[in-house]
C-alpha cells in the first residue's frame, strides 16, 4: 500500500523536476553566449558551467570579467553570490540522507531549483526523486546549452530577448507559490521581495539575494520567540 501511495507522488515530482530543468537549462544558452562576448574561450566557459555550476555566480563572474575587473574581483563576486547555496545544505541533507561519494555529488547538485523541488514534496521518496532529477537534469541541460551558446556566440543575439530568463524565474515561482499557505511563509515572502526590490538598484549583484535570504532567518527567530497559544505553540 505504501508503494502504491508513493508512486504517484514520485511521478509528480519527476514531472516538476523535468519542467524546471528544461526551463533553467535553456537559459544556459545566454550564459554561453555572454561568456564568450566577455572574453572567455569555449573551454573556460564550459569549465565554469561544469565546476562552478551556479548560474547566478557564473553570470556575476563574467559580468566583472567582461567589464575589465581583475580575476580576484570576479572570483570574490561569484563567491558572494554563491554563498546562498550553503544555506540549502541543512534543508537538503535530511531529505536525501546520503554518504560517501554520493554526498559529494549531492553537494554539486544542491542549487536553487533542486532544493525548491525537493523540499516542495511531502512524500520522502518524492522529495529524493525531485532533488536528484532536478539537479541532474539542470546540470546536463545547463552544460549542453552553455556549449551551444558559446559556439553560437552573438549569432543569435542575446537569448534574454526570447524570454528564457523569465521562463526559469516563472518555473521557480510556480514551485514556491503553492507553499505560501500560512502566515509565516507569506510574511517571509513579502519581506524578502521588498528587501530585494529596494536593495537591487543600489547594492552589488548577489548582496540583495543574501539580504532577502536573511529575512527568513530573522522572521524565523522572531516567530519562534513571539506570542504563543495557551498550549505553548507559536502563533500560526
């Protein structure tokens, strides 16, 4: 009976994973093209996608490099943007429960999308399937389309004009939206959006993302220490 109950949930998670992987992977065309324009060659571009594998960090790196910044500045900026991935570890580790070499692979695949799909599932098997299928799918497609973009260069123009950046963001929003069912989640989402909107025009790339993520920590602590019901549970 447990297996029968789990199978539909796993199938749903895999479908979500594949849709997110396609939407996100396609945007790799933009990174590949812009990376070559910024002065990196095809092997260097592919090394970033294969080893760094963090879209925000990769775009931050080529943004600094393309504007004439030093390698140190480019690396520091990319690292700052990538700090958010470290926040996902405590959420992902209990879901997948792996050790040894698979733990290293899981660390490489722990990104915004795999964390979102995995944690969105209520069934443990579906959570694992969502994480691995999303992470693996994005990794493969991101690198395939990075190569395509790097080889095409400017021939097709900036792929952002085709709406591929919006497609990836829309897929991510589609996963988050159904989870905004309680007051705490709504407060975190609203405050994070407000912080990001206010700080994006005035702060370096990556910093608004970190500040928005910090909102969740602040709200979580405040909610835990806030007023409680008579039975001792925090107010919803």
